[in-house]
C-alpha cells in the first residue's frame, strides 16, 4: 500500500479498494452494526450478554491500578492474547464451526425458581 512505501508514486486498484473498505467500516458501521439498521425506526435491538476475557483482563488491571495511592497519568492497558500451553490460535473456521455446534445443541432449561415470599405478603 502506498503509505508503507514512500517510493510508491501511484495508487493501484488495491489501494483504492482498501481506502474504500476502511471508509465503509469507519463511517457506515457502529459496533459492527450497519448505521442504516442502527438509525432505522424499523429496527430494534436486544442486548445479549457476552463474556470477553480480554475486557475482563483490562478491567481487572484498571481496578488494581485505581487502588494505588500514587496515580500514573497516561497509563492505559491493552490486551495481548496468550495461548494455553500446547494450544494453537483458533482459526475463523474453527470458531464458526463452534458457533454452529452451539446452535445445534438443545438449550438447557433453567430449573424453575422457588416462590419468593415478599415481606408482608404470603
């Protein structure tokens, strides 16, 4: 790409395609959702919890840092993936297969909750 090679004088078709893709991702999507869905009156969204190990690591580090008496201005945390011993980084295909398996597995039902007795009522 032209930015990494200063001797590059002309843009190629791929340079234009990469810039266009970057523009689309930056300006037309919010949190991975197309803007035309996000701003539409016809679309609503349900929030679903997801567990992020990388965010959890950052939050733990920030919490630990906030308890210190001396503050370190300008310090921020980033995550670095670390593999379990003997493991390899999962591929996109493996992840997609795992997602399909999860969809195919019957959902476990939660046991019914016990009746709660509110104070003053039976």
